[in-house]
C-alpha cells in the first residue's frame, strides 16, 4: 500500500499522539511542513477518511472545546505504524523519479527570448532568496527553542536545495546575459 505525502504526514502526527484533523492541519502549518507537503483542510480530512477505511487510523471519540462543534479524534493503528515505517524506509533508501514542473519549463525555455528567460529566472531567484530567509528564520527559532535537529531536518534540507538552485540559476543567468550560452531566440536588438 503506497502512502501519499499527506498520508505519511497524518500517520506521523498520529504516531505522536491522538488528535483531530483540524489540529493536524494547524500543526502542519505551524511546523512549516506545508512547505514540503501540499495540504489543505479538505484534502487532509479526505486523507484521514481514506486512512480510516484502510484501517491505518481509527476514531477514538470526540472532543469539544467551548462552543466549537465536536471533533472526531483519531489515533494510528498498529498496522498504520507498520505501513508508515515501511514507506519511510522505502523513500529514504532509494531515490525515486519525481516530476516537478520547473525542469520542464527549464528544458523548454529555449522557446522564449534570452532576455525574457533571464528576467524570469532573476524573479525566481529573488523568490528563492525570500524562501531561504524564511527557512533560515524557522531554523534559528528551532535552535533558540532547543528543538532537536531531528525534528527540523526537512527545513534544513529544503533550504540547502533552494540555496543550490539559486546559485546554479544565478550562474545560468550570467551566462545567458553575457552571451556565453548560445540561445536560439535572442531579442531583436541582440545579434
């Protein structure tokens, strides 16, 4: 049985302690895990329902705070823990082919004029630097709060990957701007 990234996150949260889906959503956002897992409240509730159908989680009762509606609490089952460990083991042990959209755009960027590609990449680099600053701030807060590093490895990894991408793209932009990288479509005022 293959778990989606959100399914992995839900099982991992429930391995910490029982909770209701809205609390899971809040924790994912608070911990900035929404940067590595696409999560929306509706998709999270759907994932919890699917995991319950597969007997990987089970409802343990309801909880109510103040005037809020009752919320169903869930816990991970023994089978859920086993499936979670197996999926993490599989993902850590061997790289898998993922198909993000940016490499497709990069591979086909020769269909745009060089100056346009360079400008778009400069905008991307700026956004990457903003993300890097945010990730560095999250890591700094984690260090200040003495959160064990093992709990924010994904923040560190994501920042490292984004720094490498920004560096590589900066070098590419420089090569495009200087003409060192021959381009199929140049702007009308370029030779």
